[in-house]
C-alpha cells in the first residue's frame, strides 16, 4: 500500500489560502491523505461522503466540514460543490486562542456543521471577501484578512454550539483550558505511554481532578481518552503506512504483537489486518 501524502500549506501559500473545490487540486484528493494544517470545507451543494478519520459524513449543502491537522480524510463527491479555506496552526493561534479552543472541542464530536440558508450565505460572502483580499492585498489587508477569518470561525462556533446538548454549555472555561492542556501533553506523550498520574502532575492537579475534567468535557475518563488516541494512531498507521501489525505494535510501545492485537480487536471489533483490508476497499471503492 502506498504512503498517504502529508501536504504542507507552504507548498500552496504561506499561512492562509482559499481554493475552489474542483477537479484540479494541488494534491491527490482522490486518495486518503493528511495535511499539517486546518481545512474548512464550505459546501454550497451537497452530494457524496466525506471520510474523516474513518467516519463517513454525508456532504450536505449549506454546511462546513472541519478537518484538523493530522487527520486522514477522503472526499468522495457526487455533485458536491464549494470551496476550501486552508489555515496553519500558527495562523489559527495568532487570531485568538478562544477560537481554537472552541473548535478543538468540536474535533471530539461532529466535524460537520450545518447552517441555515441565510447563515451560510453570510459565510460564503465572507469567504469570497477573504479570497479577494488574499489575491489583491492592499493597505491594512492583514487586518481585514484576520477579521474575515475570525467572522468565519465565529459563525462556525455559534452554529456548532446551537447543535450541542444543553448540558454541554455548562462546561466552564477553566475545565476546557485544563482539557486543552491535557490534550497537548497527550499528543506529546501517548506513544511513550505516559501515565495519567504524570499528566496530572504536569498540570499541577490531582489525578482525580484531571479525570473529572476530562470526563466533563469529552464524556470519557483519562485512560479511555488515552486508549482512544492510541487506537486512532494505530488506525492511521495501518492505513497510511506499509508497516506490519508487529511493527506498529513496536512503534506504539506495546509489549508485543499479541497484546496490540487484543487491544485493537477489543475496541474496534476487528483485527488489525481485517481493519486494513476493509478500509482499503472502502477508500478505493
């Protein structure tokens, strides 16, 4: 199996760019692939499916799909039209950390955000103003670009929030801040199999407090969250590399291949080899 390409936004345009969703893309969009930047798909017309980290989302008109850095995705369009906003992590952070935090929460729920007709019309108009400013920079263009991008993100957050259960709105800013810091540590430490107690110590809170925070935000305990991250990485390695299950077990610091196979099968209801075969057929159907 061929490696899944990881494209970099600097190959397209530094920091921020907008491209129309069409047959001429700067990468092989017909194969599963990853990016090291954010992609915001604005679908003006629906049709087909969008696979994001092994989950299929129906492509509907008047919707925005969020793809985060590192996620494997594949767009199977059947008449879907629209445009894509490409944005680096650094640019996202430069806007306002609150935006990233709110969107980050969405990364653990549903990355497909539906809009009403008028609301989506506003998104589309803003995106075209952003595109024009990027193509014809003038005095204070950087400020206008940041303002347009912030408007796009704000409307995504607002619409996403209206689709959340009522209890989700009760999450405090402090809980979310701890959760985001925990997730950042997890990204650095999950392969090393850092313990939950160690994460708590780095955050200067008790293990019990960390578990309570993660449970409130994600609905999972810390260990469930850690195992889910390991499982996602195992899936990605099975799909975007030619590594054997034994090699993946070693790369993810499992004791041996049999332990890795049990871990994977219990959570996925498929063996690693069955998972690889299923998704190779699914992605290339």
